[in-house]
C-alpha cells in the first residue's frame, strides 16, 4: 500500500470520526436543550416549586427563564452539528466554533471552581471542565482539512 493510499484511508477514518463526534454531540445538545425547555414549562405548570427534591439547586422564575433560553440555543447548536454530519464547507466552521464554545464553557467552570461560590459543586465543575476540554480537543484534532469532508 503506497503512501498516497494510506493517507486517503486516514482521511476517510478521520472524516468518519468527525461525523460521529458531530452527530453524537449534536444529538446530546438537542436532548439537553429540550430538557431545559421542559424545565421551564414544568416550572410554570400548576403546583411546581423550584425547590423540588429532584433538582440539584433551587430555581426561581428568572433561573428557569435563562435555562429555557439556553435550551433554545442548545437545540439550535445541536441542529447545526447534526447538519455538519452531512459534510460540506460549513462542517469545518461549525466544528471550529463548537470547539471554541466548549473551551469557553470549561474556562468559566474553572473560574467558578476557583472563586469558591460554587464550593458544593467543586467536583462536578472539575469533571465538567475536563469533559468540555476533551470535547473541544476532539473537534480540533478531528477537524477535516480545508478541502472538505468529501469522504
């Protein structure tokens, strides 16, 4: 097998891994976004209190409003990643901005962990920061070359 054939096989495997990453993360973002929207609807249904035992933190009306807004953004972001699975010129850009977003999410979690206001969630913040940094690195490492994802 020549060097050129080996390079083509590596490109195909990398493109496939990138598509799996985009599809998996995109699907999870859509599900998380819908869950946040469901929290908003549940909060405003009759008899719901933000201090339910199944919720990790108490919510007030503004908190669920912001959660619903984040949920809408997650649905849109997840949909963009699901669209990137098909390939095309925008797939590289969607992945690059997703890497940036996950890196920013990890950074603000690290700041929250250092500040100490979220001491009760320190372990969770560390785990989330590591997870988000790993996802960001995966988007950078698996990003297809400028030629696109024709494989």
